[in-house]
C-alpha cells in the first residue's frame, strides 16, 4: 500500500516481513522500542515484540541500516545476515539462511533444536492461543518444519506425533501440554 508524505515510517511491536520499493526521495524506516531500521529497497523480516528479550532483523535482499541508542553509529547489513539486540543492549550479527526466518509467510515454521517453550510461543502468536506446560515437557527440544496452514489442533497433533507430547483444550484457545497420554 502507498504511504503519503516525504518519508515512510512503520512503528512495529510484533513481526513483519517487508518488501520495500526503492525510493531514495522517500526513505522507509521501521522503528521499534530498541531499533531503527533504515531501508532503501529491500526484502527483510523484523521480529520485535516489546515483551521479549531479543529483537532482530533478517535481510533477504538489498541493504538496510540498523541503529540503536546503544550502538556507536549504524550497522549496514548484507543479505543473509541476522542482526539481533537484547534488552540488555547486547548486539550480534551472524550469517543465516533467511528462509528459516521468513517461511512463516508461506505458513511454515522451522525449528532447529528449539525449546518447546519457543515453539509454543510461536504457535501462540500465530493462532492467538495460550499454552501451559507441566514440568514433564520443559526442556524438550524440537527440530523440523511445521505446516501452520491448518488450525491449532492440527499443529498440536503434528507436534505430538514428532515429540511425544499430549495436549488438551481446556477452553476455546487455551491448551494444556503434558507428556502423559490423552
């Protein structure tokens, strides 16, 4: 969608995949509570939930500059890089496969040795659901690609097949996760 004015600014609390048309006369910026991402023309993902410890930018193509009050200047990213910054202002840049971070735009989630709590947090966002885990599930590690095009029950059923978890829906959108049989 078009954005009127001399500059294009998006204030973000959440996650967004953006494919920005180049327009040097009208710069595009994404502003979060910890980062300012300046863009000319590019494709990238910003993961910036205010309530989480880490925020990140993954660059698919083009170039972006990332600035923060805790950085000395700005960092210019190249494709296949992930810039992360924690609440305690620790910044990190690493090389990644961008597809692992933008696959949610095609109804897939990829996990590599991810804690079950991280997997359930991503599912909670996608399905607007709540999960509570008993102690038997804590620390469970998940690796794989999950299809999230169906409903939450489908995703949990697939997760139960590969991980051995059990789940029950206590009320609409609220699930209890255990290692016990259903």
